C-alpha cells in the first residue's frame, strides 16, 4: 500500500480560476487525483495553464448545455475503467466522472442544486437515489467506493452556520438531509467528520452576495465519502478555506491504498 492524496473543488468556472491563477498552488504538492466540479467548459476549452504538473489521465464530462455544470478528473493512477455514468446523469448535464482503479470505484460528482424550482428539487432527489443504487450495485460486485464533490446539501446543524434560518431552504431540507443519513447508515463514511468529529464552524461554501466568507457564515456541502471497508485506510481529511478563487474552497483526502 502507498499514501494517495485526493483533492476535490467546485471551481465555479475553470477558465475563471485559470485567469486568477487559482490552481497554481497545486504545483507545490500535486495530489495523485484532482476532481473539479462546475467547470462550465468543454474538454477543448480547459486551459493548459491551470498548473504545471502533467497528469497521466484526464476525464471530462461536459453538459449538453454550454457554460453549465461539467466535471473534470485528473489522475496519475492508472484507471481500469472510465464512464460518464449516464445511468445516473440521465439528462447528460456533465455531472459525473466515474473511474475505477482496480477494486476501487471513484466518483467525482456535481450533484444538482434544488433551489431553482420544485421540479429541480425533485430531479435532485431522483439523482440522489439513482446514484445510491449505482454505487450499491458496485459494492455488491466487490468494489470499494470513494465519491467526492459538491453534494449541495449540508448534512447536520453542525455543517451550516444558520441552521434555523435555512430549515425551508433547499440544501438543508429534511428530505435532502435524509439522503445523507441513508448514505451513512448504509456504511459510507464522511471522512472529514471521521477525522474532525464535532469540530464546529467548518464550511466549504459561502454566499458571494453577503460577504459571508469574511464572516465565515457558510455551509459544508462538499464531501469525500468512502465505503466502510476503507475505514482503516483513512489517514487524513481536511477543508482548505485559505484557498480562494471560487465561492467554494477545496477539500482533501489522504488514504493508504
């Protein structure tokens, strides 16, 4: 086994963060795998100036609607299988990179946001269920699971700065949080809470409209989950709020695998 590092970040526009040189910090210590969400670009539009490190493998899934969604996965680990996972991302909005590393199925996911309309909330919940069904089927085949990304829901009151004010806001609705309960009950580990337990005031997204980041009035909606057979492999999991360039900050996971 060897130590492997993973970074996940909703960049809110990959060309925008490139202009800010907001990914150059990765060159100081490049992760083995970099998972980006909401890239808002086709593969050909991804700048080659993001960082100097050259990854051996890249997988991009772009939305059929230009300038929206999109995910990109960069890795130095040799994949045995790759997919855009359209059985989950049925509208082809560019929401999933699926990559298998031998017995590990790794997912980089930009889960839907339910705030726009009731229809989108219902789609978000259906997406959650399809994703759960998919990863559970892989577990039954003997795969270990790692999934990361912007889940667009804060799990508990510990994961949001203003829980009472957001009880009726999509992203903290009981029905959305219940899916995260379902995930943890099924044996998936929230790696940040596994390491940091009940540590408060730990967020990964802040509204840009209210200077919320300066006041740390945020939401923890970005996660790394692993199936419980990988529990003994967890070394560390962190949030990196010092990294700017997006309304989200990066999160990291270190495993011995």
